[in-house]
């Protein structure tokens, strides 16, 4: 982090345009989560791998679209996604990166310019933050927004369809939903297949192997009130768990909840062939 960078808070980041937020990211001035930031812009998980792993990883995403909806793939060695955003720099425009070596978490980084290599391929994978604006517009409250927290994320006992070296359990995010709002929430989220779509599971967390809803594996605990039901969506952190099984010599991802935000409408649907 730059020693002279003035840090901004989450509430200050909420007031920024995407252009202004990128300026803050490029000066390491914001390193928090991105839920509720840059309303209307597409948020994505980010996975960067040596190109030798790219075909298997792409196939892993295609086989597990609820957890890993693939939005775009970079050209090898190119830290850009020109089909979606002419300005984005994948080396700098994420609040916080995680570096993995041989499948094991190694370091947190604020930019990855010095690590970039000519054989790296980047994958943008849809994020459930992209449909939150539509939920709020429909009057569906989101408690993690109100509490200014990251969404809670849990590892389940449901297994992904493997591809080559990549395998592992599905990871889900959770939001409490009022019982009377469940049908509307499902309808809204179905329109966002690129952002995990309809819920992965509704109701008893034990049915998908979550023993303690108050103790997420990633993110922040979110209380559930009377009259509410825990609702779970596929989560791109699934890919980070799969990295542990594939164990590439080098892999880079966003930190859970600290997403890549693209200058693309949050309902924009593309194909990863672009």
C-alpha cells in the first residue's frame, strides 16, 4: 500500500462514481468490500491463472454455472477485458487481491503489477452483488448493506462437477429474506443468470452442510430475524476453493467480497467467447 495514500471509508466509497472509485483503487485508498458500490455496474469475481490451466478452468466454470457463471476471459498475457470495459486494468482495479502458490494462500496484495506474467489468463465470473440493486428497488431489504458488512459466505457439502485438476465443494452466499418476499426474490434473480441467478438453496442450512449460520467461512455474520428465511446463492469463492485442489504454481484472485467492478450494466449478458 502506498505510504501516502489517504484511506476512505465504506460510506465514502458508496458516494463515488466508478471512475472515482478506480482512482481510489489505483492509489490503494480503498481496500474494503464492494457490496452496494457503483450501483448499476456489473460486479465480478476474478481468477487469474497460468494459461496451461485455462482450458480445464474454463470447463470447470461451464460445468458449474450456478456457482461459477463465466462472464469473460482475457487473452493470455493481457490484463484487460476490452469487450466489457475499455478502461479496466485487472492488475490494479480490485480493492484487495489474494495470491496463492501451489494452491495455498500466500499473501494479500493491493495490486499485482509486479506479478503479472505473459502466460497469465484472467477469468471474470459473475457475482451476486450485481442483482442487489434490483432487490432493493423492489423493496427487498438487504441487511448486510444496512450494517455496512460484507455478505456471509459458507462452504457446503455439495460437490462441483470436476474438470481436470479442478474440483471441490460449492460455496454459497447468504441473505435473510422475509417469507412473504421469497417468490419475488426468486423471480428477480432468475433474470441475472450471469450473477448466479435464482437461489441455490432456500431454508435449512443443514441440508447443504452448514452447521452454524452465525459463523461464516468468509465475510461477516448477518443476523436472521423472526419471519425471515436464510436464502443461499452460488458464490464465486467456489473457484478459490477449487484452486486448492488444482494447486497451480501461481494463482491470483480477488479477496472474498472485494470484487472487480466493470463499466458494464449489471444486467448486461455476454458470452465468455467475446
